[in-house]
C-alpha cells in the first residue's frame, strides 16, 4: 500500500513538474531580442495617407472577442510590463516604427495591421487583425530597416498549439490573459486601467466578459491540439492560411466533421500588382477579389453565425450576416491598387549574360497545363494562356521563381488599367 502511494506521489510530482516546465516555456516564450533600427526607411510605393489607411483600416475580424482596450492593458505573465508594448510585440516579428506614437487611426500605438473596429450593435471596440499585419515586410541591413509595404510578413502569429519551443503570439496572448484572470493583483490593475472611474460598478461584469474570451482562446488551443489539426510547425514567416480558414469557417462555424489536418504552411505572398492577376493564392484557386477577401476575413475571425443555440441552421436569409466590413475591405482592395512594387535601387547585374534581353518562350509547368481541366471540373472558367496568376510564375517561390519579371512571350498583353472590383451590395 505504501509502495503504491509512493508511486502515485512520484507520478504526481512528475506531472506537476512537466506541466510547470510547459508553463514556463509558454509564459517565457523563446523569442529573439528586439533591436530597434537606427533608422526606418519607407520606400516610395504610395502616399503616407495610403500607407496609414492600409495599416489601420479594420476588416471586421476579432481575436475571439478580445476588446481593443483590454489588449492594450494586458500585462505579460510574471511581469508588470505591457504585452502590447511595441518593442515586445516586435519580438514576435510584428512591425513597429521606433518613432511611432499613438494616433487617431492607431490609438493603442500597436504594430502594423493591429486595427480597431467598433461593433455597430454593442458599440464595443475590438482588436482587429487586418491585411497589413500579414502582408507588410521589412528588411534589415547594417542597423537600417527598410519597410516593404505589401511585402511578406515574417511573424509568428497564428499558432495556438502550445509547444515547448514557444515563440508564438497566440500562446503568449492566452497566457497573459490566464495570468490576468487568475492573479487577483494583476486583474485589479487591469480592471482599473480598462474601467477607470467605473471600476466599482463594472468590475464583476468585466471579469465575466473577460473569462468568456479567455475560455474561447483556451478552447481553440485545446481543440487544435487534441485533434492534431496543425502538426507541422508554422514558425516565423509561414502559416497554413487555407487550412486555417477552412477549419474556422467549415469546422468551428458549421460542423466538427469538417475539420481537416492543415499541414502545409506557406509564406505570406506580396500584394503589389495582385489586382492584375486573374487567379491568386499559391494554388491558383481564387478569382474574385472581394470573395477572396471575405473568405479571408471570416477565416481570420470575423464573427459568423450559421447555427442556432439548438444546433439547427439559422434560416437561409440570415446566413449572410457576418462581422465582415465589406466597405472597409473594398477600400483596402482599392488602396492596394495604388501600391507600387518596391524598386530595387540598382539595375540588375545580368545584362551581359548570353541571350539576355531576348524574350524567352514560357515553359508551361505541369501544374499549369493541368489547371484548365481542374478548373473545368470545378465549374470555373479555365485559365487562359497568358492569364496572370501565381501559377504562371510557378517555381519555387523561395528560389525567386515568382520574382521573375514577366518577360516571356505569352505574358505580353496590353497594360492593364485598374478597375476597382464592383461593390454592388446595398
Ligand atoms: C493572418 C494573416 C493574413 C491576413 C490578415 C491576410 N492575409 Fe492575405 N494571405 C495570407 C497568406 C498566408 C496567404 C497565402 C495563402 C495561400 O495561398 O496558400 C495570403 C494570400 C493572399 C493573396 C493571394 C496573393 C497571391 O499572389 O496569390 C491575396 C491577394 C491576399 N492574401 C490579400 C489579402 C488582403 C487584401 C487581406 C486583407 C483584406 C489579407 N490578404 C489578409 C495571410 C493573410
């Protein structure tokens, strides 16, 4: 009997130690140090007003219902420092300008793409992750930073699945919220900051609302983990956007039977010139820009309600309502039409190569040849030869295949003029 008790005690100690180690790594995420650049240079890609509009126009997403002011007031676990301090969020790869100050568009002084929207019905303001968070890049050289608007993000945003390596924003946010909720001193400081003079009156309500969001965040982490939905580490600079969108929209919002393993994280594509493409996404699957944007916004967390409390579908006419901000999406899309690709400061050093300057015939990669058939099967119009899409640039993106200028013969066609996507609704 005593032996059994000892064995059980031993197991308990081991379990607590393992949980403690896990918690330690999640609470102290393993992140690179942030070094502020000596100077941040913006390129001549568009106007300052367009840049700010792109950075901080919301699209209707929510981070599980996290309010904007809550995010600004959260402290890190085991620390009184703020989670949303620009130099801390920069360690996850989010982009900040060392000179940035709170502004009307960015009152919380948050990184690029951390926008804010007010819910029309409740009047509450939510944190809203927008396009620019994932589609803005920055290069560093010799202490200088060069901002590439519309370029690839290098952050570690999406992962909710706790790993001992830590380093993902989702986990750190969950931990900060858990510590704030369960540590009464932390919660008191937090509630004072959020509620100000209404502390006494609204404290209990705030605690209940906060717990709901925390439960949703932890519930998602548990769901992703126990179903093994994201077995491939996404890390910095990659996410399985398609898999995540599909699991959110078809799994969370409709039926758990729709969950699929998402094991194909990809890099964040650049957005200049996308309006010239007939087909976008790495797999060449999206054609209508606003439909693409709405799907993305739903996947990134714009609220959608397809089921009633009793699990039955809502009436058909109500299925279109969602938190997606269609007009703001349209504005983001049309603003992106004015984004110029970044210009390399020197002419390319390949002038003297034999055959340089001659248009070369375009190799038609296998996938591209198969595409018209696949599209026809899916009931979509086939890709015309010479149509612009990701597939026409097929090749390993990391080897620069997609950066090749469109010099091959079949790409020649008259220059395109921007035609804003139509916004017929209402
Ligand atoms: C959470 C990160 C995230 C956000 C927010 C986001 N995107 Fe993306 N976007 C991605 C990733 C990742 C891909 C590549 C996915 C793939 O093709 O598999 C992508 C692909 C695209 C593409 C296809 C580009 C091409 O060359 O094929 C377009 C266009 C695009 N996004 C536009 C937008 C716009 C506009 C918004 C805002 C309205 C937005 N994205 C918001 C991550 C994001």
